[in-house]
C-alpha cells in the first residue's frame, strides 16, 4: 500500500463523518449519488506520471496530503467582494464562499427574466432535470470527479429556458478565504441551455489570501439544439493553492459553444475541458491564455470529440511562462468515422520569458473520417527581439517594452471575449501582473 | 551634436565599418549615400544601439555624452531617433499606446510629469497633419497591415511626436512612390529646426530633391570615401557608384 492509497482511504473513511453531518439528507435521492461515487472512488487511483494523460504533470503535492472536506464557513460583506465584480452588471451573480452558497452576496434574477439561477444544493431534490443530468456528462471515471461527487455540497445550477437571450453574463464567483489548513473546496456546477437560448457564463475562482487549499471543481454543460453558450473560466487564485477543474460539454444539433480559459494558475492547476458533438452542424471554440511564473505548474488538457459530421472546432491556447514554471498543453481532437466535412483547427503558442521555464505542448489528432479539414500547430519562443529593439529605440525601457509585448501576445485571446466589462477586467489583471 | 570618431564595427565576426568619421552639428542635414552592402544601415543601427553589433574600435559622442555607453532606450530619451528601413509590425499594440508610453518614458527620464491625456491627444492630432496620416491608422496596431508608404509615414509621425534632436532616416525612401515620397519628405522638412539635425541614409539621389542636404558623404566598403556638398549627390546620380568603387 502506498502513501497515495492511504490518502484515498482517508477520504473514504471520513465520508462517514460527512454523512453524519448531513442529518436528514442521508435518506434523500441525492445521497445515493454520493454513496455511489464513494464506492466508485474506492476502485480508482490517483494519477501518476506513468499515465499518459499525466505524463508531465506531477500532482504528488495534491495526492500526498489530505485536504479537509469539512471546510469552515466564512461570512463576507459586499465590500470585500466588490473588487471581483465586473462593472456595469447588476444581475445574475452567484457567490460561493469556501464552497458554501451565499444568498446575501448573490444577486439572482433581479430582472424580469425567466432564467433559473440557483445553487445546486437547493434544487437537486426538487428539480428532476437537474437531478437527471448530474453526473451524466462528467461520469465518475476519474478519482477527482468521484471525490467531487461523493462529497457533493454545492455549486451553481443554471437553466436557460428555450428562446431566452440572457443579456448580462451569469457570474459564478467562487471565493476561497485562503486561511487555515488545507481545505478541500469542491464546486459542482450544472448548466442546461435549452434550444435557441443564448447566454454567457463566467466561472470565476479567486482567493482572499495566499493560503493552501485544494479546489476540485466539476462543471457540466448541456447545450441543446441551436443554443449558444459562451463560457469563460477565470482563475486568479492563491499561488499556493491547488486546482483541478473538469468541464464536460455536450453539444446538440447546430449548437454553438465557446470557451475561454484565462488562468494565472496556482501552485498546480490542471484543467480538463471536453466537448462532444452529439449531432451535426455544431460549432465550438476553445480559447485559452495562461500566465505563470515561480514554481507554478499549469496543465490544460482539452478534448474535442467530432462524433458527428458538419461540425467546426477552433482552438487557440496561448501560454506565457516565466521563472521556473512549467506548462502543459495537450489538445486532443477526435474525428470519428461518421464525422465527414469536419473542420478542426488547433493552435498553441507559447512565450518563454526565462531560462528555466518549460512547456510541453502536444497536439493529438485522431482522424478516422476521410473528407475532413484538420490542422494544428504549436510554437514556443521568446519575445520578438526585433519588436523589442523597435520599442527600445522609441525610448521605452525593457520592463515597459516587455509588458507591452506580453499584452500584445495575449491580446487576441482577450479580444475574442465579447463582453467589454470582462475584457476590461482581464486587461486590468494583465496590467497589474506586469507593471508591478 | 554627434561626433563619430574612427568607428569600427563587426557583425557576426565580419568587419562592416572600418573607421567611420562623421561630425553633425545642430541645424544640419547630412546625407549618407552608398551602394548596397557598403555599411549604411549598419551605421544607422549601431547609432541607435542595436545590441548584436560588436563595436571593435572608435568612439561616438552625442551632445557630449558617450553614446556607446547608453542603452537603446536612453539614446532615444536623449533625443536620438531612428526611422527604420523596415518598420516592425507589432500586432496587439496600438500606435497610440506605443506613443503614449514612449512620450512618458522620455518625460520621466527628463524629470517631467506624465503627459496630460488631453494634451497628448491634441499633440497627436497636430502631428498627424505633418505626414497626412489618417486617424483610423493611429488607433490600429503598430504597422500591422500598413502599406509600405503608410509604414514610412508612421515612422515620421513617431519622429514628430518624440521631437528628437537627431533623426536618422534609414532608407526612408525605399519602396515609396513619388507621392508618398513627397509627403514623407515634406514631413521631415516641416520638423526641421535650427536646434535639431537629420541624417538621411539613402541609396538614391531622388529623396535629396526633396530633403536638401548640407553635406553628402559616400560610404563604400565600410569607410566614408568622399564627402562634399549637395552637388556630390547629383554627380553620383549621373555616374553611378562605379567611379568611386574603382577608386577616383
């Protein structure tokens, strides 16, 4: 028995304590989902670098210690969270502090619209559509999802009814206080976008302090016929935190899903983004930008499953690495035998700012159809010396010139985000990071 | 203003400049002419502070300061400007942003406050007229998708904004049609003042019809082999460079 198995057993043993605190919840239908997950977890192992999907991502710091799922609640006031909000928006905000839903800080449905915006704990027992979907897209086939499901506590539930256009972005703000000892925070989010609806969802992870905690999140998104979902994941957490995030998307006929992952990383941050085209004429865009330094490790694993014909996917990830940081990009595209007339484009560009930073980038295309257009490319480089000299020759010093060029490198990913207020927020983050 | 004494420069181990002497005073316009590969652009780049060029001998002073000791950015802040032969495209950086940063970095260097936003905008508007640049180009990314002529006009626009003491125009006429050439040259002439100076590096005499030099120097094989007044340029146009190459 190794150390990691011991840790796993601690999660299994502590499940009983967790159950005991659920009070009446133990007999609910939802709890059967948890019990099923803890049983699954027993048969699963923590990933090691011998596994192909984790080859460059050593998560021993996560798997060698126990993170406590019994997290303390924390009360915050509106002023304390103001800096995490986007200007101009007053509605559609769900706030979770240390994993617990905060009704006081949230702003639900303040406009006369019929989008259902709620915390998942309050709907799972009542809403059959939520209950039925939970765990269907993100099945308990890996230990982190099983752990998330077993200790299922709270997260966002978003249900956008047919034909509804939601103007304001739906902002899901997950705040960790970053205090105390090794908390395990496990948001579980569920999105149902009904046919012909349109919405923007921001999954936003922040921390108040630079503490050690483990954020293990799972998000499931169902994009129904002709629906349009723009998803933005923004991660600006403690540099000592650990983050494992999984997003599973199911796209139905003619749906359009776009994703932007903007990450300043954590000590270790791993994102698994998977989307499956369940019918023809789907569109998907996966964009990403990560900026890491120090000893940070960032990993983006994406999978686009072209299961059906006439679908387009467009993926563009960019990385900026400094210090001794390490990055991993693994973009997998499967074009199945029936998926004729597929268009799949993938690109990953990286800038290395230091001698010791390292990026492993791997495009992985598996094509079984014969009438398709697929391309991929990856670049790793330094800041353009010609451009650098040009800026310096205009009197701009090394630091300012570096900031300008990094900004420029990042700009096309940021510009692909359609909402101004979010773009401005991101620009501010970049400015802060490089003009210290 | 600029004193170049016996300057030797190597690029990738190969000696390109072999003892350049040049003296430029305020109010003067100097033209440096010469055939391809003679070292004209190397001289321009070395003065601007290009780091991958190795200086093996000589000295350069700029307003009394040792120019070769200064970083490229400090040379610019001291008032030296290089208009590039091939202006760099920088996608994602707007011209406005570049100029605002550049203007403020120079002001900071001179111990001045950052420029007021309104003042900056009116300065931009005024200087845009000098080279007949359109507002829409200014708000775009630096040189991205610009035509050859627009790029060169943008260089002169930047020069107008930064108000250098010494401007070096590196082959600013190359690739320009006659209308663009006229606009660029007019811009340079409008910016001419008794307290600044210009070095025009060019292969052709054509540009010198519009920017009239006080002195013409012929650079060949890393050395200035002949200097004279503006009539030297006409002579070169007529006879080509061969008579210089052949020696006398």
